[in-house]
C-alpha cells in the first residue's frame, strides 16, 4: 500500500521546478528516515503542478538539501521537456544537478539528446559524449555525435563543439562548431546557406543572417561570394506596422570583378536594385472608415540597374519577363462614390536606358456609381479619368476623359427579359508636350446610344442545373467631333455602330459543382463594308471531376480568316499526382508570334518519395526556355530534394540584351528542426545573341 508524505522543499531555482518556491508531494510504497536523510523506495513519484520525478529509489538529505534519484529516473516539466537517466543528483543549494546516461526529449521540436554524462546549472545543460537527432531513437537516419555540447533550455538553443554528422553509422562531415535553436518560434540566427559552383564564376557561397529583435519586424542580410565574379549583399526588411498593413524593403548590390565584366562584355560593373512592397487595407482609418468609407493602398516598387540584379538574387527564380513594372494603387470608396489614384513605372531590361519608355505618372479616376433619378427606372452615372503619359525623351501627353451615361432600365414578363437604353456622352482632351515638331492638341466629343436586351434563365433537369445568360447590345453613335493629333499611345473611346452578342452557360450538378462553363462573344460593326466582324471569342472550362479540369480559349479573326489565339490548359491534382499543361499560340500582324508550351508534372510515389519534371518550350523559336527534373524524399525527421535544370537567362551587355544558357544540379537537404543546406553546381556553356 502506498503511503503519502508531503515534503516542503524550498528551491532557489531548480531546473525542473521552473524557478519558484513549491510544494511537492511524494508517493512511495516505502518511506523512512535515517538521520538527516529521507529515503523512499519501491517506485517513487514526486510531483507538483509543474514537474514530475520518478525513480526506483530517492534519497533526500535535509542538511545538504540534495536529492538523489537512483534507477530508471524519469523527469518531465511543464515546458514539454522530458528526460530519462540511470542516476540523477540535484543540489538545491547550488541550483545544480548531474546525471549519468541522460536521455532528454523536447516534444515541441521532436529533438532528443543522449548523453553519457550531463551536468546542469539552472537552465544550462552541459553534455558529454552525446548525440542529438530528431529521427527514430533506436536507429536514427541521421545524428550529430559530439564530445561536448551545451543545451540552454531557457533559450531553446544548442551549441555543439567538434560535432560529426552521421548518416546511419557512417560519418559524413566534421564541423568545428555548430549551433541551432530547438524552438519553432521565430528568432535570430543563421538561415540555410547556399553553396554552389558555376564554371565561369567558380565557388558560390551565400549565408543569410536572420535578425528578429521584435515580433512586428525582422531583417535578413544575405552576403554572397562568387569567387571569380565578385561579391554582393542583399538585405530585406519585413514589418507589420498595424493589424491591417504590412510591407517589406529589399536592397541589393553586387560588384563585378573587372576581368569578369570585360570577358562577358557586361554593361555595368555594379548591379543594384531597390524593392518596396506595402499593403494597407485601412490607410486613413480614423478619418475614412469612421465616416462610412473604405480605402486601401498597394505599393509595389522596383528600381534596378539591369536584369542581373534579379538573376543574382539567391532566393528568386531567374528573370523571365523583360519588363519590370512598379505600381502604386490607392482608392477610397463608399456605396455611392469611388476615387482611385494610380501610377505605373516600367523598366525595359533589354534597353540600355529607358528614357523613351512611356510611364503612367500618375492617373486618376472618379466614378459615381449608377444612381436612380427621381423618375422611376431612370438612372445616371459619372466617370472621369486623368492620365499623364510621361517619358524623358519623346512625345508626352496628358489626357482628360469624362463619360456620362443616362439609362432607362426595366424588366418585362416577370423579369424574364430585361431592357435598357442609355444615352452616353463622352469627351476627351489631350495636351501634348516636348514634341520634335508642332503637334496640335486633340479634342474628341461624342455621344452614342446603347440599347440592350438581356435574360438570366435557370432550369433544373434530372441530373443537373443549367443557367444561361444572354445579352444583345446595339450601339449607335449619334454625334462625333474630333480635332488635333490622335497619337497611337493615347486611348480614345471611339465607339462604332455595332451589335454585340454575349452568351454564358453554367452547368451545375445537384450538389452545386460547376462542371461546365461556356462563354461566347461576338461584336459586329454594322457600318463597315469590310471586316465587319470583330474577333470571335469562345471559352470552355470543363471540370471532368474535382481533380481534372480542361480549359480552352479561342479567338478567331474574321479579318485574317484564321485563329488569332489558342490557349489550352489541362490541370489534374489528387493525393498523388499533380499535372499542369499550358499551351499558348498567337499569330497576328505587327506582333511577335507566340507558340509556347509550359508543362509541369509531379508524382508522389509513396508517403516519402516523389518526383517532378517540367518543360518550357518555344515552338516558334524552336528552343527550350527551361527544362527541369527533380526527386524528393520527405520523412518526419529530414528531407532532401535533388533537381537538374537548364534555363536561358537574359543579361545586359554593353552592346544590348543577350542571353546565356545555364545547366545545373541542385541539392537541398533539410534536417527537421535544425536547419538545412542548399548546394548547386552550374555550367554556363553558351552565350548567344
């Protein structure tokens, strides 16, 4: 029969007592005193609300204030730390313990430590002849073995002196020193390094440094060394300034070695760039929201010296778009009014400079949502736009546009048919600047009639529901007056007498799954003798199941009597497979032909292994933009990914834009809750115009 004895132990700050004065209860079949010692035997349990000790036998010395736990010692604490020992001695006066055959487990990080000898003072464990891993304890796939290490339980941090990394029982590599956190919470430290080799650059080494002093912001410094090319530094500051806004600032710079710059005929010896991203869904919260308005700000700004600023970033894909766009969007609106301020700035990375690139700096829009007039079924709206088309070299312009629709709308036959007719007034004024010759400013005024019949019908069949939306719009210009020069980069609302047909079909099963979508649109210009038919647009989305989707968009040109655009896609996804196929074909005068295929396939072989492969192929230019193949293994305690890739990458030389082809082998290894490393070996084997 168990006897229950309550011991009042005064702790200064014991490791497992969590640094407080506490009352512990002792349960044991046998407990007795011998002079200054209290001895309990036969399977002893000591616990309070924060910690639990168990052992075959305990000896508590009241004079020395020491506690010895002997045989099958088990300790657990409120912070999810567990340990098992053969022998453990705790000195409460010195706040110190030592033990033999220690096994320590942290169930937050899943890391365990086995040590022949362990000594601790407060929250500091000194480990000797030990190993650490997060894999199976009996037969770990990997482990670090070390002679001495320190585990700080208060800081969730481990430092190892002279560790050797083992795969199974095979030593792989040695480190003079290694440290890592055991907590999953965000904290400062070293991130996954990147080590690589490229034939023209030699050794590549990137070691990101993560600093997180506060919860609402952090910063990453990523210095990089390309041994035969140069050195660089990319830094990113991320922040959350309110509960409805966040952003980041990235600055990067890379300095080329002079011989590399000359050998590859690069335009710039220094590549640098600045990126600012910010979103705020309630910018003027106290002034706007409280008065019934909503507003938001989006900033996405990039300024770079050339495309190599992007190519040299270690954590981003190679550049695939020659045009880099910065934008600023801000709007404020309620249920009656909408106002937006926008700006766009373009950098064409294939140009030596962008002085002749048109920028939108800025544009503004005011829109008055459709509102009822005092007369039933009569409505009106207002739309005003301002646009400043700016560039340093070449023709510039500012444009004002205003549209005023006056609408009569009414439903007939119990809303079976909806009829609307509108009178639309439109005016545009364009002022040109900095032209090489005298160009007259443009004025354009028009009004047109818009007559529309529409219907929205739904019918339930035996196995599905069909929703059909039909609309016919008849546009009749009634007045048109224009003067001045109409530049090709200025948009005008040049309405023509036309008839527009639109039909949308949606098919749902009885559970509401939209398994088939069809959209068709055709515009007919009634006053043209030739080319009366605008492009015919047809789109079909067929969802064979929730896993498989087929999509096709066709644009047929009546003018050229051929398909102008074909875009097809196949998408499949289930627990084991992921397939994405996209093909785009466009052919029209004065525009470069596009005939491009993108394919990505991945297959999960079992719960651990999967492979992926992809291809970007340009049929028009008959070359492979990129191909890739990868293999991945994922287990609870570690995973790795091995991939092969070839890609064509643009660069800017002193003679203009060129590209080079790069082949590479990439290996990424991650040890669960410790970290990982990224390795790559690349070869630049061709440079072409």
